C-alpha cells in the first residue's frame, strides 16, 4: 500500500476516491517505566520508555488505517496525517488518518 502525505502522487492517476480512513491506538507504560521517567525529568535526557510507547502506538494506528483502506478496496492512502494526545498520566493516543484511493497501475 502506497502511503503519502501529499494530496496527489506525481505520475499516478487517481481512479477512485474510496473515502476517509483512520486508525488509532491508546497505549500506556507500566508503573516501573513511569517512575524511571519521573527521575529522568530531574536530570534530563530522552524518555526512552515513552518514545517506545509512541512508536508502538504509531505502528498500530498505521496498521489499523491500512487494514481499513484495504477492506475498502484501496491501493493507496493520500493526505496521511498523524496526531497524538495525552489521555491521562502515562497514556497517549495516536491517530493516523488519510484518504483511501485507487490508483491506476
């Protein structure tokens, strides 16, 4: 599945717009990671536990969006956007969305 952030793909013709597709995931880290992240805020540095959490959430959201587009019969997604939000302390939501289309081969 071709996925782009642009609204068009140079050299490709969009034959059909299937519609809006999205995927989301809400992830959290266990208390041990949260405590170590609290200490990290005192001395500085990358919060690797939270970074891993967001990478995992992004991949799950993308996979869910791709599955939705595939089920609609699309072979590409244009206008990809990613959004994240804190849901509660230690938990974040990641949303991937775009427009499912059928491209000429």
